[in-house]
């Protein structure tokens, strides 16, 4: 799968991840930024919760990671967390989950 088609497939899949507080998908809310993929299926992106103290940041990060993992061709993910009070802790947690 080409990088561009994998990127498009990921973006399409993420449109099904809905923020329960707004009922809007994470792409339209721009919670996922800096999406980068390579031909080997490595994916990197930034998750930026909607607020510095977002009460559902862990749930959303987990849902986003699961959705990306379901896209055929994705082999690994590296997720950066920005704009969140406990960004370092959440980044460690989400990047160690399988």
C-alpha cells in the first residue's frame, strides 16, 4: 500500500472515532495532527485533547490507537500527546499498550 493510500485509509477510519462530549469525530475536531506514514506501515501522529484537562483523554487516545491499528497495512504506531496536563504519562501509557 502506498503512503498516500495508507494515510487516506487512516483518516477515513478515524472519522468513526467520535468524541462523546461533542458527538463530532476526532478528524473534524482536529484532535489528530501531524499524521505521517511510511511504506513499511509505520505511523506517527500527534493527539491533542480538546482541553488541557480533558476528562476523556485516555479513552479517546485508546480509541484512536485501536482505530488506527485496525487499518490494513499499519504495522506500528508512535503517538505524541500535546496540550494535555498529564501528556507525558498518557504518552507512556498509550505507547506501551499492545
